[in-house]
C-alpha cells in the first residue's frame, strides 16, 4: 500500500505536477497544476493509489457505488469502484447541467462515494452531490487523489484523499503571475 509520500513521488515521476501560470476551472490562477491524467495513464499506478483511497473510504461505512464527474472523475471513479468491488458511474453535463445519463441510475438510500482526481473548490463534487440528492442517495463523502482545497466553506461531506497539497490560488485581478506578465494556460476540461 502506498504512503502519501509515495503518491506524491508518483505524481512527480509521471509529470502530473506542472509549474507555470494556469487558469483553473474555478477561474482562479495558480503557479502549479496537477494533471492526474498523467498518473492515471498507468493502470498499475492508478490501482495502487485507489487501494490507498479504498482503505480510507471504507472508514465512511459500506459503499454501494462510486460516482465521478466527467471528465476528470471518470477514471478514478471506475478504478476506485473496481478496488471496492462496487458499481462505478459518472455524471456529465448536458446543456450546462450535471446529470446522470447513459442509463445510469442510483436508488434511493444507495450509499454513494463521489470520486474526483483533484478537489480544489469542490464545485464539481458538489454538482455531483446535487444530482445524487435528487435520487435520494446517501452521500458518504468525497474521495480524491489530490486534495488542494483552501478554505472551502461549502464542503459538507467528508473529504478523503491520497495526498494533500497546499497550492495557492489567486483571483485573476490579484494574480502575481499576471503582474509578472507570464502567459496563462487553461489545461482543465471546463
């Protein structure tokens, strides 16, 4: 079973930790971006990280399904569900609204874990939670590879992660990288 230090080493070795000037999905800016897809392209490493997450997730109680948001949460939800021996589903946006599609359903009372690659503002996770609440699912918590939350007051569910990284995020009008004239890139899926 991996340790947090080994998860960070795996992220670094696979080139998942990027340095530069990035525009996050939230619109905030940061000097570091975590591209978990670079880690997840290696099934053996994804499996090892999900073993650690599964161990931590089991502390939340019995789990019936794992649901992740498209795009970043699909692979992690699938692999985490595989390790836990439960169903793996994903939500996606239709007309800008997060929804379950493709015949996916969640039963009332079903115990569901939300899975993400990286949680920063928790916006996508909370959108998934809203969908699950419409089905009257029991949301156990959120599992992610990287927890990089900073003062997230809206998070009402337990958050478990394989590793926690403190990475500053800046409002665009108060970004030191912008003031330095560094060009910004938007690597996210939104």
